[in-house]
C-alpha cells in the first residue's frame, strides 16, 4: 500500500517561500521568453592542489587543498551549546537555499558541486585604515579556527542545528582597523552566471547577492566567518569557501561565498529588502511574535525530523546579545 504524506500546515510550497512580487514577475517573464603578513596580497595564492585534497562522498563536497587538512576538525568551543541534537550532515547538505544555483533546495548540492572555488580572495575596503585582499588559504591556515554548535533558523520557518568551523568576524576586522566613521559592514557574494545557473536563469534578481550588518553586530562574539562544517571544509552548497554565520538572525542574513567586504558610514541596501521590502527587513532578527506577511514565525520545523518546536526570541541567543539589541 503506498504511503500517504499529509500536507502539514507548517510545510511551505516553494512559491510561498519566494517573495510574492518576485514569484509573479518570474511567471510573467517565463511566459514572454554572475596587513600585515596575513593575506595582504593576492599574489602567490597558495591554493595548493585543488584536485589533491581530501574528499567526502555523499554530501556534495569538492576536493580541498592539502594545506587545509591540518585545520579540520578544529577544537570545539564549549561555550556554545544546543538545546537539540545536531542535524544530520547528509540532511543539512541536501536541503539548502542558494538561489545562485537553483530555487529547488534538494538540487543545490548537485549543481553547486561543479562550481570552482579555488583560487578565492576576499577584498576588504571602505572605512578602514588598512584595506587588504585576503587569500582564503592564508585565512584558513592563519586564523584561530574553532568549532561552534549553532542553531540556524530560516525565514521560511524551518531550522537546523549545525557545527560550524570558523573564526570571529572581529578577528578579520581587527586586521583592517575600522575607522571611527565606520558604522556598517556590507558583504557581497560572487557573480558568475556562466557557472551558476540560477544567476543566468533568474535575471530579475539584482545579482550578486549582498547583505549588511551594523559594525557592532559584525564585531559581536557570536558573529562567525565560517570556512568549515561537520569537521571539514565547507562544501559549496553551504557557501564555500567562506560565509557569514549570524545565528540570532534569519538565515538569509548569513551570506554565502563572500568575495567583498566594505565598511561604510551610511546604512547599505540589502538584497531581500530591495527585492521585497514589505517582507524582509534590514535587521531580520528572529522574532516569533512578528509573523512574516504570509506565514507565522511562532514555530519552526526541525528538518530531518517530524518535530515542530516553538521559535525562541533571537533564536535562543537573547542573553548573549545584552547591550546589542536594546
């Protein structure tokens, strides 16, 4: 007898998770027809042998440089604990939002695995005393990597529990020395429509993806620049080779595959706030008392399980944010 899958109230269709104006625009479009010694230079990228590093089958992971192998797994920071089991790696690696590749979560890993993320640099500029271009391999080798267990809450009302490996964003900011006039941090992802099919096939989005935090948020102890997950380097579907992790905000704030960081005096625009300003705010702090215009945020589904649990204010990190959110 075939199994029957009930449509639970919290399970959103893809069209509901996409901003309504964008969803309708897409349909119309289809009808009609991209510092000291640490990393100050790009030269000598030191990417190792992209084809000779370790691989992990089954989760869509690409090969990594041999220079990275001694950094993973990183020591766990026991200050960050969870109220729930970790999401299984295979589950977390096959359920991803990365519109640069596709809007179908289950296909992101497959399509993203073809994207070459070596060599890779991150350009940090703007209101800083020491602008620099950082090579990703120098960052991985030289930064104080640690593992942190974090909750991850998507604006679509689903959640994961993830063991990220990375370093505090503040460690990078300290290297470039923000000026007193710096108030915000703008981050930009890649634009490679010839390699990222979602960018090529969805021209109505304002690529490349861009996000922003206040400088105080970027400097907070919780804010991580992640280069690994589940004890090994990031796979592309999770935002290789470097992504932002801001666990008290909805997941769309945690921009993937960063290529540029700019410190600014004025508040920058952000991608989803530009696309659908009535649905996605700049702050995007997890708040169960404020519903999304098209669904409740009071509860969340833990992916890989049938559990639906109450959403916690600031995703459970309110106590650690004293002074930042007041």
